[in-house]
C-alpha cells in the first residue's frame, strides 16, 4: 500500500471530523447536531451526489460498460446477502441473520460519498453512472434478505409474512432512495447551462456538509458500539473481515467490466459497505423481531469506520496492483 495515500486519507479533514465526533462522545461532551439539521444534511448529500451524477451521466453515451455494470451490480447485491445469511444463521438466528445479510448486501450512501471525496482528493476520475449503480444496489439485497427470513424461519406464520410487492414498493419509495434517484433523473434531464447556476450549492459547499454529517456519524458510532460489546468478538471480526473480502473480490472482478480505477474503487466500496439507513427502515416494517442493536452497530460502528479509514486505501492499492 502507498503510505502517502494512507496518510492523505487519515489526515483528510472530512475523516478527522468523524474522529472528533467519537472523541466528543467519549468525553461526554454536550456537542450535538440538531435533529432537523441532521435530516437536512442527509438529504442535501443525497441530492448533491445524485444531481452531479445525473449531470455526468448526461454527458456520456449509454455503452456496454454501463449495461454490464448494472448487471454486475444487481448480481452483487443479490449474492452477498445469501452467503452472509448462511454464515450467520446459526450464530444469531434467522431474523437477525436476514437483517445483517440485507445490510451487507445493500450499500452505504455515506461511505460512497466519502469514497467520491477520496477520489477527488487523489485526482482520480470516475463515471457519473456509478451514482445510478449505487441506487440500483440498494433494493435487491433488502428483498433477498426478507425472502431468506420467510423461507427459513419456521416460527413465522404465513399470515405475518409481508407481501413482496409491498416490500419492493417500500424500498423504492423510501425518502433516501427517492431523493437519490429523483436528483439523478433531474441532473440527467436538466439543461447544462441552467445546472451550472446551482454548482456553488452542489459542489463548493459539499465537503463542508459532509464534514458535519461525519461529525454526527462519529458521535452515533461511539454510542452504538458500546451496546454491541455483549455480542462478542465473532460479529466484530465479521464486520471487518467480510467487507474486506467483498471489497477485494469486487475490486478484482470489476476490472473485467471497466478500466477506470475510479469506477473500480467505487464498485469495491459499494461491495464492502453496509446499509444503516435504508435497511433499518425496511426491517422495522418487514421483520420487527430483528435486533437493531446488532445490525446497526455492525454496519455503522465497525464496517463504516473501517472502510473510510483503512478500506479505501487498501482497495485502491489492490486495484493499482491488478
């Protein structure tokens, strides 16, 4: 691994604000981001990344690479939950295994945004269609996770099982997904001259808002990880080893689809990430027995910090070698 890349990532102001959030919680500081402001920042990040991706996509022709990328993304988000589920089923039970499988098969939008910031800092280009890829990967994993619970949970009565159609609708119309896809479409169809008028809002202040969001994520991470200790070392190791393996495998396989190092890194981080926004919202509806005290700390308190600190430079170094 290039040590300069690692140092550059670890000294990135965006990441340092995440560490500040952890420190603030450990010191029991009263520092906090108001809830309404937090929701606004979340929506802003999704809006900005979606709109910029749509603009990039509007300037590129639909190619075989984009088609293969979409197919690869759907397969990836459908396969990861399957082996994740069976690896965990006996350890944590069917409902929890299904929820964790859905989280690790789905994607983390904030990890993706952090990876975009990493690429920009390194001066590495990437395709605008990768934003669409991220949006596409959100739902299949959730649906697969719920189906696995339905198939393997002997205690779940048929009358309690939710309609697959209702779950698909819920996963596609959730606020975060709707904002991301809607912004992507608007960026795709918007006039380029008119779109430049809002560039100061979508580009210039983006990293500032990302820093504030990661400050809050640091505080949330420190709070969540305390309640996770009771589940032992196995799930902690799982939250690092499985994403690392997924990221490296996807980084390698994506080389058969695209020659762009930027696209390959984004694929790797999508494969390695775990959802802690869309999945909890859906599982609360589909499988309320799944313990959010397990799968949210795994995604947010273990996998997310690993990916944005060490994961990004590791995947990038691996891509450069292959």
